[in-house]
C-alpha cells in the first residue's frame, strides 16, 4: 500500500478516535518527524521531547476537536511540529533558528554503517557542504528543502503544513534548490 493511501486510511481511523490507528501513525511517522525536528533544533534530547509532545498534541486535538479540516494526517503532524518548533524558539528567546551544536550527531544519525570507509568520508564531506549551504539559506527555503527532500512530503502536504498554495511551494522549492546550488557552487 502506498504511503498516501496508508495516510488516508490512518486519517480516517484517527478521526474516529481509533487508538490503534494513532499508534500506527506514530510508528510510521515518528522517525521522520524526529529527523525534521532535529534538523530545526540541533539538539537530540530536546528533539526527542518535542517529537513526543507533537504526537501528544495531535492526539489531544483529534480527541477534543477532530481532524475534519485536515487532508493528510502526515501534513497535520508536520504542521503541528512546525508550530511547536516556533513555540520552542519563542520560549528559548533565541533570535535565529540554526543548525548548530547538533551537527556531529546529525552526521552520525545519517551515516549508513553498510558503506565502506572511503564512501563514508565522501558522504560526510558532502554532508558538511550541504549543511553549510542549508545554514546560509533563508529559513523558508531551508524548511521546504527539508520537508521535500529529507522527509519526502509532497508539494500538497508541504503547502498544507506551511499554509500556502501548492503552486507557490513548487516555485519556492525550485528557487530554494537554485539558491542551494549557487551556494554549493561557491564552495568548490
């Protein structure tokens, strides 16, 4: 079953307050959501806490208000995460969202143990370049790239998460990739 169909079935079941469906959704999306939150926060323990808090918020919302307005459970979860990250930074009163001290942990998190040492070194070097480029992009572009290429959300899901039209997201994704390519081209 495709992820899109699985998401629709889970959304329908979660709307009906099916606890098992929510557990399935957690199992399906928790790792990807953690990675998204970690990219935004850069601190492993806080990303784990925030990821758990997001699922709790989604469950409480589904129980109290229902999910009638949502077209995609995955998009609703990411939208909740995005709002929670904004709240997190408001509480921390940090002016700028950056990928900072979690970079080494991120590289460990993304490394594939099956690769040989030379490939791992090349991958880490490429990741360093991409991370440096992402850090230089404006926040909106960075977020679109993370949602699209790391978490593999569709343009429609990203549009729902960010509260914009799908066409606008497609254009911004193209511009974000061009900006990243330009930044990476400067580093060579």
